[in-house]
């Protein structure tokens, strides 16, 4: 039997799953990421440093802030720039708001229809109108933060630049943002309750979990590289620990841990490795919903719901008492190299650059969360098919699609 899923719906970008079974046993399975390559790393070479954040933001329409932040931090290291405390605070606000907005879209629009065996979010109406209205309120509140600190744009913001911010919102605007967030606190908690009540397929994986971590906070924009297999290293050691490879049937590279193999990154990996660093509100919501981090990748959707609560609560704290100071540090060009690791909505994101004294990019390397997840997702698709080989073809196809969507991949990012 050949089971071909030529187009996986409700994911970012384009990919397919091709598998062959014979006598009830899996013979071959490939995750074919067939979206055309986009060559961002190539055309960054020779561009001015100041152009890079705007360019890499176009890698993704869902997580432009993460690409901008990671690029900026890597370039600042290359130039020897230390951002101000206010700058770090504003960047964290923007990153948390983007993570929450992305999670809201995935939980409600991309994943939820699967659990009701429906093809799209439109088919959830009118029976699940309250859930959809909840989603819209939260998305608008989070996008409002990204827009306010991004120069009026939630998508591809312009105010966050290399060495600081070109503008910051006034106190009255911050007050409005606080009210918006307070208004969706309960919506975030209800999202955890809803996600906890979904019927997840029984499935357990042994894939090594990877993220960045800190002893002082829930690491998003900085931290040490850690894993469930014992990795604990500074972010500068990234390329000594992980490496990329190319496969002939996909346009995306895939990353693996040297001499160890595949990994999983994203919300579920983060919660497994740093659950105790979550905001107390997120802890409480998870506890009341009966959630504890487990090795079932389908639970990544539930982990995202828990992180939404974390993002709401921490953004409120970051906004409270925020001054109108506009952070800025003078740029001075020099020859140098810099790399950075952050947590994008979908997981670990790496940028590294070499720059010269004229302020030009000499080399660039970008590794996205989906590239980190590629090998592990493919391996776990094989495992899922083998464990459910006796299922009807339609059920097996749905299970495969659900697992891909549970990882919340961005195939567009992966072919940057």
C-alpha cells in the first residue's frame, strides 16, 4: 500500500508525506518539504548590517520578531555592543507577544479542527463560536503589543533595530495595552482547560528534547543550550554540538545532535526542561488542568496553551511601570563574528554572522526550529505508522497529518 499525503493542510508552508507499506509493515517513509528554497543566507552577503533585521523578518510572517531579535543579538555580539536593560525588556515584550499570538493561531486554527474531525476552523462555526471569539480577542491583544513596540506594525515591525529602538509608545498607550491583556487573562486560562480536554492519541517518543535555559527566568532571548540528554553549554558552542545535513528529497536542511541523532524543540521541549521556571499563573493553570510535561508530541498543543498563560502574565509585569525611555547604543563597525540562540514560537532558532569593518555581511547562517525538528518528526512519523499499521487508511492519514501539525512546523522558514 502506498499512502501519499501530497499536501499537508493547516501548516505554514508546503510539505508532503510519502509512505509505502507491504504486508502490514512500513517499508519507507519520507517527509518531503517541497516548498521552493529562498536563499536568504546567500543574498544577505554583501548587505549592510542595518538591513539585516528587516530582511530576515521576511523569512516568516508568523515569527518575524524572533528572526529580527536573533539576528540583532548575533550582530551586536560581532560588534561588541551591549544593549541596555530597557532594550532587553522591550525585546522580551515583543518576543513574548509574538509567541503567544503564534500559539493562539496554532491551537485554535491549525490544531483544533483535527480533534473534531473537521477540515478547517470555518467548520467549527457556529457550534464553537465562543472558542473562536476567545481566539480573536487574544490574538488582537498580543498583536497590539507587537505593533505598539514595533512602530505600528505587528507584522514585520520597524521600530526594533540594531542597537535599540527608534520609538517607544507613550504611557497612555501602555495603559491601553495593559487593559487589553487583563481582559484576556481568563481567555488564556480557558484555552488551557479546552486544550486539556481534547482527546490526544496515545503516543510516546524518546527523542532528545532541546531548548535554551536560565537559572533566573523562563529563557526566551538568551540562555544556555540544554537537553534532556545532558547537554549544558553556552550558546556559542552551538555549532560544536549540532550540525546540518541535506537530504535529496527535501528542500530544507535538517539538524541533528552530533553523534547522537534527532531532537525535538518547541513548547513541549521547553515545558519538559524548564517547567519550574514558568510564571506561577501558568503553573496554576497547568495544575488545575491536570497537565504535567510528558513525552507525547501531540501534547505540544497543550504545552502551547500553557505558554499562552505565561506570556499574558509576564507581559503584564513587563508593561507595568515601563518608562518612555528610548534605548539606543552607538554603532561602531569592526571585523567580527557573532551568533545567538533564541526561542521562537516553534522552538530553537540560531543566527550567526561574520561582518567586516565597512559594516557589511561576509557570511550568514540561519537554522530554524523546523530544521531542528525535521529528523525527529520524520522518525516519529515512522514510529506512529508502525504502531498504527492496522488502522484504516483514512485514520492513518489523519494521524500522520495530526502529528505533523502538532509539531506546528513552519516549512517556509525551513527553506530560508
